[in-house]
C-alpha cells in the first residue's frame, strides 16, 4: 500500500511540474516556487506549508519575487489559472493545496508545438536538399561547358612553322679564317715591308 502511495505521489509531482513547465503563464520564478511547494507537500492531501525564509532559501528568489510568484500561482495571472488553493490562511503559516487543472491542455499544447517544430525541420531539410541539387546542377553544367571548350580547342589545326629560308648569300658577309687572312695580308705587302711584330732576318 505504501509503495502504491509513493508511486502515486511521485506521479502527481511529476505531472504537476511538467504541466507548469509547459504553461506559458508560468514564469521561471513561478516554476521555482511551485517546485518548492511540491517538495514540502503532504500526501495524499496535497497540502503544503512553506514559510517565506525557507521558500527563498530553496529558490533563490528575492522578497518581492517570492510574493509576486505566489500570487501568480494563486491565479493572479492573465488566464486566471491557479496551482495553489488557499486552505487555511492566517496565523504563522498559511496552508495551500496543490492542484493540476491544466494537465490535459498542457499535453495537447506540447503535442501541437512538437508537430510545428517537426514541420519546420522538414521544410528546412527540404530547402537544404533543393539548394544542394541546384548547386550540383550548376557544377555539372559548368563542367560540360569546360569540356566543350576544350574539344573546340583540340579541333583547331595547329600551325606548323617550316624552317626559315636562309638569306641570299650575297648579303651575307664572308668570313675569312684567321690563318688565310694573315697570308693574304702578307701577300699584298711588298717584299721589302716587314709585317708588324714579324722578326727581321739578319742580313
């Protein structure tokens, strides 16, 4: 029996926290304070006693944040949605009962958001695939154009340049070998003229 009660208590706590976490009316500070009330909740009455010093120590909220979040959990929000019901007020500690009225709506909201995010993800992947296909097509067309240009260049006949014909011999100065040139110069001189640097014979 005790195990069943503990299991039911844990299930109630988990459902309540999951519901409040999905509720757009619950702020981060509200969720912290609600978790603190859940931590000190009695079972199966679902009653909770939480003094301000302990609540602030458990949540890290300031004095103003503590009282503002508690008012919101009591239904002081746009949707008038309450997670706490006052059972006994006055005295040193007020007693509240934890309730979970938004559980079914919260689950439906989570399912709707899940489907929305899945659709966004599908569209993102589809757009990515389309962009990738366009890039691949453009790259393929570029390769085809490049191959076509290379084929045209290969088809052009290459010019074969023949040897340059030699110039006319009459315009080409003749070069006389040094040995023969010296002989001609000596022959053109008189017999009595001794070439420069030529040793003179003794008479």
